[in-house]
C-alpha cells in the first residue's frame, strides 16, 4: 500500500471513530431525554403540593426532590417586584414572560411565579402594572429549579412610559435574592393553564415541554451510518485498486 493509501486509511478510521463517538453521544442524550420524560410524568401523576411553612422548609433544603411537581401556593404578590424576561415567543409572536414575586402565607418565604407570556413588539418591554393582581391569590403550577450564578442574567432597567421596569434574559436566584429582605425559595412556580377562556388574555401560561424522545435516535443512526460509509468506502477503494493492479484494468 502506498503512503497515500495509508493516509487515506488512517483518515477513514479517524472519521469513523469520530462518527461512532457522536452516535453514542446522541444515544446518551436519548437516555437523558427518556429519564427527564419519566421524571416529569411521575411528578405530574403525583397529587399537587400545597406549600405551607413545613413544605417551604423542605423545598429550601432539598429542591431537587420537588422538581416538576405540581404545586399550589397561597399568598400576595409584592408590588414593584416584577421581572420581565426578554426574548420570549409564543406561536411565533414576539413577547416576554412576566415573573412576579409572591409572599407566601404562614411562612416568611418568597417564591417567584412565572405567570406567562405577554406580547411585546420588541420582545423586551412591557408595563407590568397593567397585569397587577392585588389581594390574596391562589396560584397553581409546576415547580422548576431557579438557576443560580447564570452569566447572562444581569438586570437591565428599561423605562416604559416613564416607569423603570426590571428586565432580564434569565432568572438568577442570587441576584434577585439580594434585592429582597425575605428568604427566596430555590424553586419557582411556572403557572399552568386550565383551558379556560381567561387564558386567551395575557399573561398566557407557558406550555409544558413536549414529552417526546426528540431527534436523538435518528441522529445516532445517521452518525453510525456515516461511520459505516467511511469504512466501507475505503474498503471498496482498496479492493478496486487491487483488482486494477492484478488485471491492469
């Protein structure tokens, strides 16, 4: 075999090895997706938690144990402590998510509530005063982990009709907790819909993630196919050259 042939063989092996590695990576992502779907389905099947002082203490101690659980909270929204999450879309339309701070009854804890999507032409500004809810509230939703130490969660204050509005790309527990004088739970509540006509008016609840397996299995098959093509292509090339060398054609 010539030097060029050796190099071509090594290249085929490297390409095949990389493709096989990527194929197994996609299979690993598929298993992660299946585990996530199973966790969400199990949490959805459990009865909703009513968050009182005892449950709030447990949430603060082991938040991972309560991920994706349905929960009901009672309390009042704190005026002036809304957060607008920029760059959110709904059915292809630009908008924002409105996150409000709820003071829980019978406990000193606060919890953030993602109340849903609001249309915004620039996907950045909205006046949260138009969506204020005063007085006692009952809110039902799904518990999600509140991120901590996020790099792109810096607060940006934008004036809307002369009113300063706190906007962020993402939530960050440490940054938001520093602005509060009461303990903030490490989970936030994402409001879920009940199919009522009121949901036609914003804030529109965030739809749950699809519990499908995604494209990972298909991608894995593609990568394994590319590996087989690389090896088969090189083997075929070697066979054809050897036959040409023997027959002179």
